[in-house]
């Protein structure tokens, strides 16, 4: 499994959980629609990431979920590649 495939699965799961919460809280329709669009984009393999995009094509052995500065979660693949889903300017991957 490539890093890109794993990230898409992981983020799709998180966004679907968020969508269910939005529905229970009766969020505005525009927010629910945008969330559904984000899920469709991920399911189609569209992943917009900054940094070294070539790292997305690597296969990995292990993945660890860690917390960085400010308590934000990031993923570390094989103790070398780091993926930040909530970086300052959007998703970011680096070695």
C-alpha cells in the first residue's frame, strides 16, 4: 500500500465521521454539501498536498500517529516521512 492510498483512506474515514456529526448537529446545508464534495474528491484519488509529492508513491511498512507542536496530529511513515494534514497552508509531506 502506498502512502497516498493510506492517507486517502484515513482522511475519508475522518471526514465521514465529521459529516455524521454535522448532520446530527443540523449544520447549514452548504457545510454538509462541501463535506460531501471533499469525500468524493478523496474517493476519486484527488489529494492536494504540498511539499515533496513524490513521497506519496512510496510503499511503507509502519505508520505512527503522533502529536506535534500545538497538539496537532501528524503521521510518520517508517520513521522518516512525515505527513501533516493540518499544516499552516494545508496538507504537507516531507522527509
